[in-house]
C-alpha cells in the first residue's frame, strides 16, 4: 500500500518496542496466497490523499483496487487484524478508495471521505500591552478526545461506561493531535461490536472539500456535534479484535506525531496495535519516574530554625564586621 506521508517515525517507535515491521505491496501478492500467515496486524496507511494528488497529479498516486480489497478481506476472514487509516479524499477522487470503503462498510464502518472534520482549537494570540490571550479558532487540526463508549456491569449490578481496552491506558495521557480527519459512523453487523475511541468536542462539524475551515454559527445543534474519527471493531461473543479504523493517516508524520508538549500520537498508535496484536502486557503507559523526598518538622524545630536564621546568623555577621572595623582603626 502506498504510504502517502511516510511512516518512518511510526515504524521506528514500533521497532523500539521490538515489533518486526515489514512493508507489503498487495499488488505483488498472489490472490490465493494473500497476506503472509505470520502477519499479526496489517497496517494500511493512507492509500490516497487529495492534497498529494492535486499537487503531484493523479498518476503519482496509487489506487486501492478490488484485488487489494479482496486480499485484505480474505486476511480478515481467516482471523487477521488490521489498523486502517483513511484520509478525506473529496468526491472527485472517491472512486480511488471505493473498494476499501465497501470492505469497511461490510464490517459496519462507514467513512465519510467526501468531507473533512472541523473543530475548535485554542490558539494563543497577541493581546493588549504585549500580553498573550487564548482564543478559539475553527480549524481542521484539533485535539481529539478519547471517548468513553464501552458499557460494563460490576458484580453488584451497577452499570458504568468506560474507555475501550485499546485506549484505556491513555486515561491520563496527553491529548491526541488530529490532522484533517474523515468522520465515520457505525451500523449493526451480526457477530460484531463497535466502539468509538476518538472523537471531536461537542462543537465538531463537517465541511465539504476543498476550502478553508468555516465553522457554522455557534450553538447550532444540527451542524455542531461530537464527530467520531476512530472506531474499534471486535467480535461480539469473544471480544477478540478485528480492526481499528482511523480517519487520518497524517497524524503520525514528523511534525504531528509529537505535537509540542501536549500531545503524543505515537503512544496512541502503539496502544492500538498492542490491543490488535493481543499483547495485553503492552497495554500500559509507564509513568515518568520522579524522586520525592518526604520529611516531618515539628513546631519546636521550626522555632529553632527561625531564631537561628533571624537572630544568630545576622548577629555573627554584625560581630565580624565590627571586629574588622576596630582592627582597621588600630
């Protein structure tokens, strides 16, 4: 599969966690043999990008064909698992990814590639008297929210809603930086269960391509709502992973995989792949090590320190200064 934006940083992070990463060209595979048996997770990263096609020409891009979709379908049917990233492509180039959209639709995931998701982003701006103020701006680049969309019942019968296992370890992790995403919906499919894992704020909107970000009027409930940008699909009976579909592939390129000090997309991708690969032991986020010293000080000790610092130490300096003055007079 053509990797539109490149996945060097994405792959490097996986190798650091001892994953074996190989690139597969689906066009070079035999339809009967398909994906190699030792492939634990198939990653499809951005099969098409409108920006690149308009910049370099349609001939520079690789179309996702029916043959490729058939190979992926057979892989999933025999128990394979996939992480599929698909970008907005605009209605003109929708045909370039139609076989992939059909495949995802059969698994209950509909991707609206004709529109791009917009949301509000807090941007520091110059204020009066040289200060900086934070103002909301409509944008295609925003911080995605990890969504609680999994219902659970405890032994006492109390119902609750929690994060999906693929992102549960990110409960206290920095926000995820999303870039020009496609929205998606789900529909019931027998034997499958769907869960949202990433979404916009409640002020997200959809806008046809192309064009600058133009948010609808504030407070319009018909146009502003929480937009889903990532979905996990699993088997309803066993909970075994099937696929994760993400509405953007350029969240893992160099400038967005770590956005400043407020977002870490690499950890999100690694958690998703760990869940797909069945590596439960990897579904943890190591906290940063800190050293903290603790001590107890009673009231008497505090009075002694105060007397020493306020009374004794200054008196010593005064006495030394007076002795120096007298020695010089002699």
